[in-house]
C-alpha cells in the first residue's frame, strides 16, 4: 500500500518505521532533520507536503 507520512519527530519516526517494516511504500516529509533509519530505508523523501499527497 502507498502511504504518505508528514512529520518524523518523536512520535512520527517510530510510526513510520513500523509502516516501512510492514512493507508499505512510504512517502515522507518532515520539517526537522530526517531520522537516519528512515533516510536509509525504502521511504521516498519528498521536498514538501504537497508532493507527499501526490
């Protein structure tokens, strides 16, 4: 399943990690620094929230 995830802070990063581990295609965006484990994963880093929605 293709999913968009905005916000990879204290709560968002672990939630996104579980979705990736479950095999979902994740499109992510965050205002802060991208967590290393998410950056190394199969998640697609989008430059803004609108691109996540597309």
